C-alpha cells in the first residue's frame, strides 16, 4: 500500500509529475505549492503519532471559536503566541477520522476492516522481527488480542475523536455514534 501511495504521489505531486494525469495543471506555481503542502500534511497527520496533538488542536479551536460564525473556521488566528489555521487542521482531522473510522461502520464492515488493519499491523510486526527490531504495539501476531485491541482502540482513540467531531457537527453524532456503540458492544461481548 505504501509503495502504491508513493507512486501515486510521485505522479501527481513529485519531481517526475506525469502531466497526462495532472489534475493540478490549471494551478499557478504558488497554488500548486500550497495544494501539495496541504495534501502532504493531511496525509502525514493520519499517522497515529499525531493523533493526540491533533485532538488537542481541535479542542483549542473549539474553545477559541465557540459561539462564532462558522466562517471563522476559515480564518487563521494566534493564541498564546501560537499561530493556528483551523480550516487546515479541520481538513487533517477529518482525513484522520476517515482513517480510524472502521468502528464507525455498520456490521459486518467494522469487523472486516478490523481484520484487515490487524493483518497490516502483523505484516509490519513480522518485518520488524525479521530485522531484529522490537515489535511495535499491536503488531505481534502471537500476543495481540484482537478483541482487546479493538475495545481499547474504540474507547481511547475513536470515541474521544468522534466526540469532538460530534460536538462540532451534532447531526454527525446522531448518525455515527450508534455504529460506534454497536461495534464496542460487539467487541466487549465476543
């Protein structure tokens, strides 16, 4: 997957851009530079190492922009000497939510995607073991408990993230939260 994504990015955004598939051909150099920067940042922020910092940023935005018109999310601001771009952070946050969304899907999709993600993690763990590296958490096929990994993932990653999104978009909460609750109940009971 990473190799294919890298090839796609190279064709669309890299030094060896393929202009036969260039969806950015109508942009100026500055617009292309900005689009490239936004895409790269958004994809990089789907990595779980950025999860809690992204939640913290979204919490700051909630507090700073509470009660203000929704257009305010399009304006940068400074808080305690830190510059914030809430619209870019929201874009990154939404892409990250999509990346961790398997428990927000109806059955049997959430179980299917949990299995796919764990298999991907196990392949990483196998590679780490073959290189005599410590195996990352949830990447050891011998010790990872699927049920417990999903319960923890939902309780400590998905629910807090989706709660922030639900606070911002109440209709989203009423639509998606029942699926997350159902997935949690399934993993706790099985």
